[in-house]
C-alpha cells in the first residue's frame, strides 16, 4: 500500500521535481527495465511482450520488439 500512496504523491508533482528525483536516484539514466523485468528478454536479447491485457484501453501487441540488450546502455 505504501507504493500506491507514493505513486499518487508523485503524480501530483511538477515535471521539474520528478526530473530532479530521477537525476538524484539514477544520474546516468540507466534503463532499469532489463534489471527488473528479465523475464521479458529472450535469448537473442530482444524484448518479448506476450499475452493480452485484461483491462480496456490500448494494448501492447504480442511479439518481439526491435530493442536489443546492446541498446540498453550501462547497467
């Protein structure tokens, strides 16, 4: 529940404040997706988003994107 409260706090912040927080916590702007979601990276180093969204609205198409692990920068 604390993370939901924090997310709601951050949504109310001005863009400048959010940028300053990111710069403080991640000054090199390292893409953290690969660190926290390794289950979506296949053996070729491509990102795979599989399955359907259960909620209405825009959906990510199933398949492989063109992003490669070499594109993710230092990390």
